[in-house]
C-alpha cells in the first residue's frame, strides 16, 4: 500500500483529551487512549459540558448527573481516572475568552505534551456536518494550547499558582476530513475502546433508532481508518504541530 499515513509519534508521557460532551471521546479516540495508557502514559479528560441536553425524553437535570457517571465509567475502561467537567451549557457553548481561559487553566495544571480533541471544521470525515459545540470547543482547544505557554495571556492564572506551559508538541483532532496521522489500535486497544463506548448505556437508549451499536460501529470505523495506515484498525487525527521536534528546517542539511 502506498501513501499510508504516518503514525502519531509516541515519545511523550502526558496527554489531555478535551471534548464538548460525554461520549465524544468514546467515538474512536478512546481506543487510542487505551493504547497509550497501556504504554504507561498519563491521560486525563476535560469535558466542557455534562451532556445534559443529550437525551430528548429526559430532563437535563436528570441527564447531566447520569452522563457524568457514564463518562467516568467509560474513561476507566481505557485507563483514565481523572475526568474534569467545566459545566458549560450543553448545546449552546459560546466561543471566547472564558472558554479559552478554562482550557488554558487545565493545560497548565496537567502540563500535557499532546492534546487530542474533536474536529472543529464545519464538515467532519465522510462529509458529515459537525455539531456547533464540537466546532467551538475544538478551535478553543487549539488556541488554548498555544495560549498556555504565554505568560501575558491570562496572567491572572499565575495568581492561582499556574505557571505557563509551552510543552504542548501536538494537538490532534479526531474525525477530521483530512487526517494527517494515525494510531494503530488493532486488538486490545480497540476492544477497550468498544467497552468505553458501551459504558454509555442510558445515553445509547435515549438515542433510540438514531444510535449505533458500539461493537459493529467502532469495528467498522477503525477498519476504514486502518486502511489509511496499512493496519487492521486505527484512529486517525489531523495533527497540528506547535513545536519543532528537531532542528528547524532552515538548519537542516
């Protein structure tokens, strides 16, 4: 097979996964997380909302706590114990300085070398129209990854004891129309990713006929992505590089 996508580099130790809603990470990215935690890497989750608007037949006051429980259970399936919620209102997240500041705060606290999130483009892989919260949170995450290293952006965070962190090397977006890298999740990582999505039991029930069975859906999706890497199963990301990993191009011979 020619023109296969390269593997996302894995010479790092800490990752922060940022998403708009519970279950966003589980639709693919969780399998990559399972691979990384099995390698001994530290991965933490940051959720902008509790997904309280996600079940049509149930009031948001009931849904938010339920989905938080399911998200924490799904995270444990792939080796993640630290899950934080920012409590933005599901469905109507507004982009701006407050959201960027909150994400920067988390980045400075966790000090990740890699950040993963969901695509922030209007269209996702397969031409599917992206949801508003996904677009807002994804773009805010990319901006925050750079803001986190600048002491003059959100300087008030220093008063909280959070010093600048410019150690983010890559920001990867799952579900992008034009992925640049992939993660091989063949075997156990995919199985654990499936278990992670399956933990969202009540949410899946709420979707009714519009939902997906975790195993057939994720198996199919990972197999399609695997073709781009020349492996059996993969998760693909559009990767933005924030720091040179070697000599800058003008110094390379």
